[in-house]
């Protein structure tokens, strides 16, 4: 029998981890990327982070920079930037991780399932044929085949190139 270890998830599962400083979607500093915060991209309107507790490797969180709880509170420019980033992030994942499909969605409000209800964010979850086998059915466990730091390192160059491209367009 093989053992599958994912010790980085235990604090999340048990709810015993230290409370985060500030909002997850508002990483400290002004940098466009930060590995410690899992921040792959930041500009004046949108941020992209790797999910620290992913469903699959490459699970991204895309959020507006402004702290808003609902999509109805966004400006037109924020909405356009958010949707454009959803498209760009999905393209980057397609090119670098080669998934067979995606789950893309947003939960607005705690009642709808938002774990962080006061800052709107979308999930982009790459999916592969057979990516969740019997483990999630009988053990309520998922297996992630690549360490999150390796996924960050693999995706960062593409997000950096996107940032440079977007900066030139502005």
C-alpha cells in the first residue's frame, strides 16, 4: 500500500491554522508577483493567486483588486478586466498544464458557499480525465500530483509575460 501525504492541508482541514493577516486577495506590497503569497499576477484592477488549498494542481483564484463582495459592486472597467483575466489565466493553464477541461465559478455570499465572502473571487480549476479517483469517494481526500511551489514556478513566467504585455498596452 502506498501512502499519500499532504501535510500542508491539515491546518485548513482542522481549522487550526493562524488567522490570515488582512485579506487573502490583497497581498502586502506592490509587487506584481510574490511566491510566499502565491501571487502570480497583480495589476491595478485584478489579482491572480494559486489556491493554497487546491482541488487540483493549478487551481487559480482570480479577484478584483478592490475589496468588493459582489459582482454587482464592480465598475465596468473592473468587470472587463476580471473577465479578460479569466480568459488569459485559462489560456495559460491550457498551455502549461494541458488539462482536459475546467471548472470555472464563483460563490457569492457565505450561504452560496463562499469561504471568503467579503472579497469576490473566481475559481479556475483545471481538470484531467480520471484526476479524482476512488480517493475522493471513499476517503473524502484528493491527491495533488505536483507540489504547489513547482506549479507556481511553472506558471509565473507566463503571467509575468502577460503583465509586461498588459503594461505596454496601457
